[in-house]
C-alpha cells in the first residue's frame, strides 16, 4: 500500500483487506460509493469552513448576510444524509444564536 501523505484511499484499503466480488454490479457499486464519499467529504468540509468563517466574522452585518447561505448548506447536508437532521438543527441554532449575539454586541 502506497501512502501518499496521510491519505489512503478507501478503494486501496478495500482491495488489500478484503476480497472483491467478481460481479460487474459490485465493482460498479464500489466505484459509486467512492465517488459519493468524496463528494460528501468535500461538501461537509466546505460547510465546516463556511461555519468557521461565519463565527470568525466580527462584522454583524456581514455575518447576518452570509447566515442564510450557511444554513442552506447545512440543510442540504442533512437532506442528503451526510449529517443527521438533529445535528443540522443544533448547528443552525448555534450559528443563529452566535450571529444574533453579534448584532446585540
């Protein structure tokens, strides 16, 4: 197994640790799952970065302006099952609370 940095692809681990089925459909499913996982990881990381930037913003007007897009991103992740719906609700609540406290301060 070649380790490029700290990231090792799931497909390479799967090939080394388990025997793959020879069925065409199973091979396709492995490819689809890997593609979905990468997309979900990217979307989750992008959303976390948006939340971090929102919390770091000191300008209340800028925070209030970017809040709806961040909340929308969180809703999309919950809808797709990347994060649990209750976690999404908690994140949205905390972000809204943080933005409203910036307005008050």
